[in-house]
């Protein structure tokens, strides 16, 4: 294991060659001093005849650095308060354009869309993006170069209009300058890339920048925009204010067998406010926020472990300049990075909050403080489990982070505090570093120290305790070239480390991880038992290695150096036509479930696929792990499997209505040594959205989860189930806000506790 890790670290330092690229002409904006016009998607207005046309596009997927087959043109007009984009997507088979009506942020690669990626900082570390589908649906969010990940949670106040044409479609997009974040002075030129998705047999992605599959991130080659200097100078002093008052009427009812029904009605007036006094400052305030329209969290298989699971943030207050907080996770949901320092979902129910965010050309900072009414879990991690407590504790939650870019190295410091009163608190201080090695590798790391006086007694009641301290450290290096894609990580979290404003599911451990992908490029693969071959656009041999051992924790009876888990996963991954992806690996694992316990060695096989089968069938995905699995609660190995499936379907209905349906199912089991039923867990979800128009929708969600165990001599049999369902009607008032009506019901068994909540909500967007 050590030799493999050392060899992998050596691979990260290789300076592998990359092919030369021809730089296209940078896009140019046309500054105009004219009043805004209503967007309708038509580009035949006289104003567009004046704007320069940029049409240098290259194919990035399925095979990069090839001339784009279909023509795409981009024009950009800079008004006093917004950027207006005009994009023309030509198509020689317009009847094949995929343009289903979907929810916001659900514009995916199974649909035709154009995407604008904009970096007003000009540093290609973070970027904002907006997608517009051929049906006019918007998806938006942020890209992060550090983990090459996109986050659809942030929403920007953009307006878009689309026209379907005999030879394609055209898009007009208005991006208000108030939605962009950039320094007051000394900043670099704004950078831009436009992408176009063409989901046919080959699922093509064209881009307006010389971006290759070897790039460290999707935003590595954004091009500077010419012609914006005067605009940036003129608007940097301008002040923008956004007010979002919300009025919510709610009725709640709770019932349990043998108990009187509890019923409560409330009328809540809330306010979200955003003030940008000038370009480099943003002030956010929140008073009595209501999140009843936030979509229910998706149920997750717990993976037969005792560790807590994180959830995606969806609340607007926390999504402002999310890159400055350092909060984030990678595509696999790994929360050991940004969420270790700050996890906004730890703030469960704020009654008020205040936040300030600042940016300069070389640094950015944010500071926030919120009064949390509590109700969410407080985690106390350990090596073998996460202890989760649900005390009725209010707290003052505060967080601040400052990041400075010093040449090629970034340095950041953070402070976090959660004060529960009566001498009970949790405080964290930390330092972060990150940088790049040439064009193919980058590294980053974080060191944190915590001090905690909030403890819990044997009954889970909160109490003041003697101060306990802990430390957390992680280091990561990523390398990507034409031949290799590699990731190496070191994590060490001491016992008693806790961050009540972060997400820490495990402590008292040291973990080494290594992912090695040998990129083979395009391959023709013979199909077993056939003379046919499969053309793989990308083919990677993969090796995943991970070793976790314990740090000494006498308080919990854990010895140091005990192997907690070890994984060796050789396998491969490939992509093909119709968005097809397939992966297969052998899982050679070791796992210990309790201190001093048996080190089990299960053997299993994993495989999965993803496909976009048809215009009406946007996604089919499944992943299976089968063979031997560890029953954590019974501390034994048995035959078993886990399966996760997901689908996405669209249907056009009469009266220009449309239906969107996303079912998903997860199931896992571990059998007893005699082959009989042992441990089981399952999750199921059905999300259906009936689109009555572009501004009206009816959303129905049903989801459930359950787990059961037949028991052992020391484990009592149990079976738990929980269900929730919601029905919400939403009417959007153009760009002025929305109103909604809805009901949500949840139930737990065997307790048979049931809770019902119905609400009506009016939300207005007011700009100045």
C-alpha cells in the first residue's frame, strides 16, 4: 500500500505533454447607451445588427479539439445595468431538437441548450453560469475550478426568451450587473465561454474556447471579453437594492396514537434583503425566513453505516458568494473538504441573520452571524460512529473567512463560533492553502483547531463540560493530463474535534486515499460473444485505494493504529453514444465495525451505467454492488447487495401542458450466514411536476425510507419506516415574485406519528 501511494504521488509531479491549441478571437461586447427592450428571442432587431458576431466554436465532447459541425453565433451588448446576450443555434435537423418543459435548474445534457459561463473576477477560479434550453427553461449556478464541480443551487435574477426557427433556435438573455460579483478596482478583464449542447446519438458539446478534455477544470480556458472597460468603470459605484418580502399563512397538525391532537396556526411575515452599495460589497439580511417552498431533501441509503449524511444547501441567504465561504463538496458528495470548515445546513432554523461579503482583485472575505432557533442535529463524531443529538437549543452562529491570492498560492483563514449560552460553546479556527503546479496539477489543504464546552450526558441532554480541543488536517493534490487523471488525499481528524457550524461525520481517524485513472482515449472494444465492437469516446483504467486507521482515544476505548477500513478497487470506465457511461470494478475491502473487533474482508463486484435513451426518456441510471457485505450492527459478513436506480421522463400533453417525472429507488440487504434475511434498508422517491404554463406548475413528491433487522442474541429485531408527501402549486409573477399553495404530510412507523402542514405563501421581488 505504501509503495503504491508513493508511486502515485510521483505521478502527480510528472510534466506530461499536451497538444498545442489555436486561440480563437476573443468575444467583443458592444457598449450601448439605450433603454432596455422586451426580450422575445428574436435577433432581427436593428440593435443586433450593430453587435460583433463571435462564431468560433470547437467540439469538446465526445471528442475534443474538432471543428463544430453545427454553426453557433454569439453577440453581446453592454447596457448601463445589464449584459444582453444574443445566441443563434443553427440546426440542419430542427425536428430533432430536444426541448422538454422542465423545472428550473433541470436543464441537463439530455436537452438542447446554450450555456453562458462568466467570470467577472477574471481569475478562472470560480465562474457563474446560466443555461437556457431550447424551450426557454433556465438553469444557473456556479463552477469551481478547485474540484471541477458545478453547483446548481444559486439562482440569479436573469431573464431569457427563446424562439424556435425553421433552422434551429435563437436566445436572448438579460444578465443584470447586480447579479455579478467583481472587485471595485484593479480587477482582471471579465472572461467568458459559451457552450452548446446537441443531444443526438453522440451527445455533442461545443464550446467557444480552446477547451480540451485534458483541462484541469471546465473553466480553465475562459476568454477575456473586449469592450467592457468603460462599463465596468461606470457601474462599479452604482448601488443596487433587492427586497424580498414574504407572507406565509400556515396550519400544522400533529397526531400520535393515544395522544391528543396538536394543532397550530400561524401568520409569518419575513424579509430577505440584499444591498450592493458598490461593486465590491454585498450586504445580506434575513428576518423570519420561510423555506416552505424548498424541495424536500432526497432520502439516501445510509450505506449500512453509523455515520451521518450531509444534504445540499437550497436556502438563498447562504448561496450568496458561496465560493467565498469555502463551502462545497465534490461530485461524489465528499464533504471532508469545504463542509469540514463550514456547513450552512448546520444552521437549522434562523430567526434572523446578517452577512457582509467583500471582494478585491487579490482577496475576498465574508462574515455572517445568525440567531438559530435550533431543532437540527448536533454531531459529535467518533471513529466508529457519529453521535447525533437533537436538543432544543437556540444558539448564536457566527462565521468569517478571508482568502487572499498571493501570486500562485492562495491563503485563507476562518473563524467559526456557536454560542449556546450558559458557558456552552463550540469555536473553530483554521488556515487554508492552495496553489497550482503548472497547467496540469493543483493542490490545497486545510488545518483546523476546535474548542468545545457543549457536551451531552448519557441521556443525550445538553450540559456544560470542561473544554475539549481537537484538530483536523487534510491535504489534496489533483493532476490531469492526456494520459493520467489522479487524485491523492490525506486526512487526519483527532478525537474531540467538533465543528457545530460544519459537517464532521468521523473523528479519531487518519485516512490516505488515491485515485489513479489511466486515460486511454478513444477505443474500439469488442463485445463478448459477438463480432460487433463498441466505440468508446473515452476509456479509463481506474484504481481506487484507501486506507483508514484509528488514532488513540482512551475515552472511547479505541486503540491507535487499528485498521478501520481498507479498499482496493481496480476497474474501468467508458463513455459512448447517447450519453452512455459504464463502469465496473472489483471491491477488495477490509472493514472493522467496533473497537478491537474482527477485521472483516468482504469481496464484491460493482457496476453501473447511465444513458439518455430518447427525447422523452432523459435519463436512466443504475448502480449495483453485489457479493459479500458487512452487516455493521451484527458485526458479521453475509451475502448481499445494494442497488440504486434513477430515471427522468418527459411528456408533452394537450393544451401545451407538460409532465416531468423522476422516480428513484434504492435497496440494500445483507443476509445471515445461513442465507436467511438479515439487515435491509430501502428508499423510494417519486417527483412529478405538471407544467401548466411557463409560469404555473403543480409539484407532487412522495418519498419513503425504511430499515429493518431480524436481530441477533445481542441485537433486538426492529423495523422502522418513514414517509412524506407534498403537493404544491406555484404561480410565478414574471420577475416580480411568486405565490404558492401546498400541503406536506409525514408519518413514522411503528410509532405512527403523523404531521401535516398546509400553507399559502406570497413572495415579492422588489429592485431599486
